[in-house]
């Protein structure tokens, strides 16, 4: 009986093994059949697209070979195209969804967030520091503008019932100096935040920066004697530029001149950040991002370079906050919530961390897609969110990733290639 039981168990085991092998063979046969079918279907598509792809590669190679003059020409052309975007609806008859994305308010919002994305890209993409309180510097810039223009004092007087029409602030030429003042205030705030906290890393740094953003918002909400609290600051004067023979006066928030003003600062910041990234500071950021301990051991001043990244990101948001306050004419604490920080961070991640063109493209998608989908009414944010999920599912490295990020996610990063990767990042930014 034991012998028969052993033989029965062995037979069952052999039967199970045989069934598994047969199932595996069927799966392999099915996979091979599907692969052949896909090849048959894809061959005509590949034959049609391959000439276009080869032509595109040849054009890109020719542009890179002559980049001393092709890159400046392409940059000037891109600036010219960006400058005429708000004029297209007046020149041509466009579909409704395109007009909604090209109106002055939507383009100004895009340029504002492009400026913010460039600043946060320095912190997150270049230096590798996760900052969830970036909206705090936006608020600091906006409230600096409100206080220095007299709008905060006027708003407090309105709340107390002691204001008169004569107290309403008006624009003066010296108010252009509010922009560098707000820049300096934001830098000081960034250094004050960074000095005690930048020794932290990863999630701990993210939590501290998140808390800093909430502290600034709650402070603005509770300090009614300084910021007018939740009632906000109204009547922030619109900017004006008085030139010989011509006066440029910015009007309501849909005025195209706000977009051109933001575009000027975006171009200025692109040039400045590109030069920084190609300098010793940029190489220090790369070293800190890859391995902070190794960078410190090799003599890189880690804390000082982190403070520099935080200060540059902060001053970018401060400048944007000033122009935003002057555009919308009214600010209050609920504008500067943590969701805004997450939205700006999503622009950097979607576009490609460490990539300047990627940050701008991410800002364009996040800022303009809701306007394009406005015809969907209540469903536009669902469509917008679905589009973002699709992008991150199929392009986790971002739409225009830096070369380093692309290598990381494709699994081709070598452990001993830090010097090569620094050179690759420099070549990429030279190509941009």
C-alpha cells in the first residue's frame, strides 16, 4: 500500500508538471502569434513614418552642428512667436477653445506660472530639494507690493470705516522699485527658512517647507493690523510707465501688457538660470543632487549651495508675486494655499525635472489646459486631471526631461559616471 500511494503521488505531481509545461507552451505560442500580428500591423506604419523620423533627425543634427548661430535664431523666433500669441485672435478667426487659451488673462497666468516653475526647478530639479512651501514666497512678494503701494493701509482704513476716496493709492514712478525690494525680501525669507532646515533631506525637508508655507498664510490671515487679515488688500494700483511722447498704462487683469511683462521676466530668468547652471554653482548643484555626502567630502559647500538654490527660487516667486498683485488688484490669504505649491511642483515634474524647456512646457499644460477645456464646464478639471495622469503614465521622466533624468528612468545610469553626467547636463543646457 505505501508503494502504491507513493506512485499515485508521483503520478499526480508529474501530471501537474505536464499541465504547467503545456500551459507555458500555449502562452509562448500565443505571445509569438501576437508579436507576429503586431509586426504585420506596425510594418506599414513604420514604413510611412520612418522617412519623416529620419528627416527630423537629420534636421536636428544639422541644427546642433551649427548651433552657434542656429540656437540664437531659434530663440529669437520663439520669443517672437510667444510675443504675438495674444494678438492671434484679433488677426485670425480661431476656434473657441483656442481663443479661450490665447486671451490675455490665460496667457498672463501661464507666464506667471512659467516664472514660478523656473524658480522651483532650480530648487527641485537642479539641487534636488523637495520644496512644498513655495507658495509662501509668492505671498511674500504680493504682500510686499500691497504694503509699499499703500493698498494695505487703505484696505485697513476701509475695514475700519475711516477711508476716503482721496486715500485710495495711485501709481507713482518709484513703485517700479518695489520689484527689487520684494526680490530682496523674498531672498531674506528664503535664507531665514533655509539656514536652520537645509541640513534636513527628503521627506523631512518637504514637511518643514510645507509648514513654512502654512505659517506665512496663517500669519497673513491673523495679522489684521498689518495685512487686513482675511478681508485682504484691495485697490493695489496697476503699473504704468511714463515715456517721452507715450504713456504705457496697464489696465485690468485681461490686459495683454501683463503677459508681455511676465514674458520679459521669464526670458530674463531663463538667461540667468542657464548661466548659473553652466557655472561652478550649477556643477555644485549637480553634485549635491546626485550624492550630498560625496559632494561634501569633495569640498563642495553643501549648505551654502542649498541656500543659493533656495534664494534664487524665492526671489523668482517674489518678483512674480509683485506683478500678480498689481494685475489682480486684490489679494487675500486663501489665494496662497498649499495646493498652489503642489500645482507648481506638478509643472516641474510633468515638464521634466532639471529641464528649463520642460518647466515652461509643464507650466503651459497645467495653466492652459483648464482654459482649453472650459467648454466642458464642470468636467474640464476631470479631463485636465486625466490628461496629466496619461502624461505621467507614459512619460514618467517628463515631457522634455534632462539627460540625467532620462538615463535614470531608462536604467542606463552607471554608478561611476558622475563626471560624464555633469558634462552631459552641460551639453544639454548648451543645446537648449
